């Protein structure tokens, strides 16, 4: 009877959880690399040890709470010392800890072994996007949140990978040891992909390394784990693990794209072209601070609508974007964007939100870089 | 040697007329008045920090941004942390110390009564600076209570105000600690040897030494931050030869002992409450003292476990991992001792005892998650996630705060002269104890599943547990109104408490009237 009732409750709970759409996950995600595997297993071991001790100690406590009550007429036994017992419950936990430290130490040694990588990728954290550079291949790109702001503002239905989707994922070959070099341009970020068992802080001015070797092809998602300002929740990480051949093909395509873009960057642009590209660049790189409406956030990020710099001579405006303003949150974009992109975003700012300054051509940016 | 209850209101003649009204509270040098001030201040801060937490949980109720924008969200999490640590838990414990230490060691007052007044009145000034910065352009600090640079170098004037506020609170804590140490070392009743001091006094003595050791480290560190921000130094900026990670080392060298500053007095309270309602002496008094001291000493060599994902040499990671695991031993001893104290006692479950028992059980959950986090490879996955949020809320809410509740229910009769209303108390306990688990337990799952902490918005897979946690949060928040009712009722009247309302209580405080006379022990009591 009680069993049937328990079953009914369990079924009801299950149905309830099902109806709500998302599944309840109680543990680390399924591990997809050796480091993630060891972390997963270690966690299970510690958890069982803790549960066992918990059951033992609090079994005793609840027994006492139930049986040794004054209301049941239980009289107190005023013992308050026992060297034997105290020695036992100091040494036994110690031995358990030594038992736990052993596998943990082996795991740490494996985790820290970044030697002999098959490829090395440099990752730079920016407020609020990631930059990936394949050091041996000369490939470099930015990876920005792809979720539309309408979804964040509840003005549009949220997609399946809400806040965990980017415009350009990191692509790596399966089964290869990938060494990551991490740094940051502005504040500390942390690059974290749970399924791959990698989390490493990215610290401005310093380079830290870590590694992973993905077991199986697939798409693995993660987030920045270190508070980095207002966009902290909005700089996800997506890693696409591909078979070797697909990875090679992707790399080749990426390289030819990059070459084409570089060739384009010097030519003159029509105003409409500049504005279209500029809007794209602004949304991906500037709107997080200066806001899509160009009005900024009072006290934190200045408005660009009506700004003296934006409406003034183009050199000063381009200069501010190229070099940023040290000591403030305004980053230097010289290394992130090419001439055409800077010209486009500057032109877009100069012609939007009621600003009426003349647009800027890539040639001017090129000039000013020297 | 008990003093007749009717003498409680009689003031010693040599005082002449004591000032009344506001002036009395501004100028008081009486340990009980100052204890009350600390507790009232903490209550106001608790309400403020609590409302911030409610706003945070409201925003996290569902995915998407509904109530607050990310910059305000970051301010709320930062202020919530700073307020709860420096404005609630620490001042409450100091309030307890002020009220109880002289009563428990048989002293007339604290050793430095004027400094005592000053340590308290610094706090409202600091709180005004901290909270006032919310209303300036750019808003309050938003870089997390840990204030990591370079993020904390980007911010505006509110960061400088916060640094200044922390300086003031630090000065207040150091003065309080000096006062407590001097009182305990010099003003104990004849015959009270160190190994006969009540556990609460022991834990506070050790806590006070921790405060004196680490508050200056915090002060130095945030001063370096201040000069980096305003005077062109580069302690924490790589561009000028500094290192942002150095801040973290310094901060956590303060921060980890700080964690024990927030929990050792709680151990003391629980070690006082449980024996009373088990009607048995505390099991293993000696090992309790040694365990407390070992925890305090170990707390200086484990700071690196807050920084496992920063990237350190293998040897350092292993060292910090082993040292951290080692803390489980003395902590375990304490838990075993509490259980052994209950074992074969004659238990009753007044509200104070309910909170103390819940403390033992739930604090241990926080201890276990701490052990999980000590394992470097596991910590790599869980650092900066909701798992850590769950961990420290188990330790600080069901740990420190529940112990505070136990202490309040336990000592309110002594302070007010009236028994507490156990009926309301039981409601407060059960609502709090259930809702606090609904609030914090699911956060373990969120962290394991991959939800970072300090985010105003999250992926859809985290929606269910967040909704549950928020509901738990609202109920927990609302339940605290019951506590307010209990306190107000108890202050205004109720069944007289007599000298000692408990059958099993021992200690000098119970030999005095409730409330105790103005100069608690005008003549030192004698211990047999
Ligand atoms: Cu970040």
C-alpha cells in the first residue's frame, strides 16, 4: 500500500518535471575528455564518502533526538569525555582523507601536464567576447554572443541555446591534444567548458595554459566564469569538435576568407555599405556598453548620440576607437578590427541617433594607424 | 550569590543622573547598551541585505531580464555580500560578545568602555558610505565583494567610498577585538582558569586574535587598490609591472581567516546551547578548544583554494589541497562532540535547541561541499559556479545565521527579563529550516550543471531549479518577519524569565537577574 503510494508520488513528480520542458540535471554534464572524466569520477567518490559519513553521524544524532528525550522520561547520563573515542574520530577521518588525496593527486598531475600538444590556440578574453588565435595557422577571429537582445528583453521567444550560442565557435579536431594559452585584454575572465573539464582564468598581462583532448565530435557549450562587468553573463563559449578532415576543411575555408577580407579592407566603400557593415560591428562590439540606441548608461558608459567626439573631426573619433582610453572601460580596437571595420563602425556612429558628421573611409584609418 | 531580580533596574549611586533618550545611546559606555546597539544595527543591515537578496532571486526567477539590468544586478550581489558579512554577521557576533562576555566571565563591563562606544559608532558611518554610493552616478560597487582588480579599477567613485567604508569597519573590528581580548585575559572572575572558560568565550578569544591578524592585511590590500585607482601606482596592473593575481593572494590571506571569524563564535554559541537542552556537560571540552585553535591556525594556510583556477604551480595546488582537506579533521571533531553531547542526554526542543540542532546538521552539509571543493580537479569544474554559492550559504546562513538565531532565542530572556514566545519561535524555525533548504539545496545542482555565479540571466536548462530556489528564497525571507515579531514581543513583555529560565543551563550569567544589573558583576563572583 505504502509502496504503491510512493510509486504514485514518484510518477507524479516525474510527470511534473517532464511537463516543465527542461530536464532536471543533478550531476556534472557527461564528461567528454579525460580530464573531465577524472573530475567526474572523483566527484562521485567524494560524494559517496560524504554521504556515508553523513548517514552514520546523523543516523546516530537522529536516533538520539528521537529516543533520548526528556518527554520519554530519558535521564541524562552526564559522561563528557572519552580519550579512546576522541582519538578514533580524529584518526579515522584523517585516514579517509589520505585515501581521497591519493586519486586527487594523480588527477592534479595529469591535469597540469600541458606538454606535447598537437595544436595550440591562444584565447584572449575581452569585455565581452572571446578572441581565438590558432598560433601555428595564422587564423584569428572573435566569438560573440549570437542571442538577439529581443530574447534577453523578453520581447521574443527564447531559442533552444539561449545565451549559449555564438556567431563563430571555436573549432578543434577530435582526439587531438589542444593546448590553450589564456590571457585577457581588460579584466579577468575565465574560459570554461564543463563537458571538456576545462576552466582557466584569463588574466590581463599574463599567460596561463591548460589543455583538453575531446573524446567525440560534437558541440560543447560553456560560459565565462569570472565576474567581468555588466556583460559577464553574455560571453558564452561554443566549441565544435570535428573529425580531422572536416577540421582541415574548415581551417582552409577560414584562411581564404581571412585573405579575402584583408584584400577588401583597403578599398573605398560606398556610404550605404559602410553603414550596413558598421551596424553589424557596433552590435557585436560596442552595444554592450554604449547600448544599441547610442545613449550609453549614465555614469558608466557615455552616450554617443550627441557626443562631441563623435560629431567632431574624424581623426579624434577614429583615434579613440583605435587606442581606446586607458584607465577606463573603453577598449583599444586597433588589434581587434581591421581598417574597413573601424571605418564602418565610426561612420555608423557618426550618422546614427541624430548625429550628422561625415562618414570615414578605410584609407583614413590606415593612415592613422601609422 | 544570585542577585535579587528587583535590583536590576537600580543604577549604582555614583552615576548620578545618566543621560536619557538619544544622548544616552550616543554616549553609552555600558556593555549591554552597546551590545544592543550592535544587534539593532545588524538587524537594519539584515533587512537591507535581505531585500537585495529578494530582488536578486526575483530577477533569477525566470530566464530573461525582468526587474533589474545587469549593472544594477552586479551592484546588488556585491552589496548583498558586503552587507551580510561586514554589516550583519560580524556586528551580531560583536553584539553577542558585548552582552555575554562580561556576564560569562563575571566582569562588571568591557575593559575599554569608551573605545567600545567608538567601535560601534564607526559602523553606521561606514554603512552610510557603502550604501549611499548606490545613489551616485554609476551606482554602487559592482565588482563582487572580493573587489578583484582590474575590474575594480574600472569603476567610479563608489569604489573609493567602499574602500573607505571597509577601512572604517576594519578599524572598528580591530578595536572591538582588542577590547574583547583584554577583557577576557584580565577580567575573569577569580578561579576561572582558561580551561574553565565557557566555550563561547574561548571561540571569541580565538576569533579576536584572527581579526587582529587579518584586518590589517585587508586594509593594506584595499589601500593598494586605492592608490592604483587614484595615484598612478601599479601594484595590480601588469602594464606597470604589477600583478592582478597578487591582489587575490592578499585578499584571500585575509578572506579565509575571515570565513572562520564568521563561524567560530557560532561554534561557541552552539556549544553553549546544546548542553543546556541535553542537560549534560559539553562532550570533549578540551578537544573543542584545541579543535577551534587548530582551525584558526590552519585558516592561514589554505587561502589558495579560492584560486585553483587562477593557475598555480602543481606543488602549490597540491599544498593548498592537502591543507584544505586537513581542516575537515578538527571540524569533524566538533560535529562528533556535539552529537556525543546530545547522546543519552535528556533532550528538550526549545526553539534555541531546534536552531542549534539544525545548525549541526546543515552546517555539516556545507562542510561536506567544502571537502568536495577542496579536490582540485572537481573544483576546476565548480569554482565560480552556483555550487560554491550553495556551499557558502550553507555555511553562513544555516551555519552562522542559524547559530545566531539559536543564541538569540537562548539569551533573549536574559537580556529582556522575559521568556520568548516558543509558539511563534517554532513557526519561525520550521518555516526557516524548510525554506532555506528549498532555497539553497538546488543551487548544488545548478552549479554541477554548469551555471556560473554572479549572472543576472541564464540558459534555459537552469530555469527549473532557479524557480524552486527563488520560491524558497521568498518564503525564507518572509519567515524572518516572524523573528522580528518574536523579538518585539519578548522585549515588550511576557512571562518573567527569573534568573535562569532553563533547567540545564550552567554559567555565571544565570546567577544574575534578568535583565542583569547596570554594572553586571559589581563584585567578582567566586567559582567553587
Ligand atoms: Cu568574462
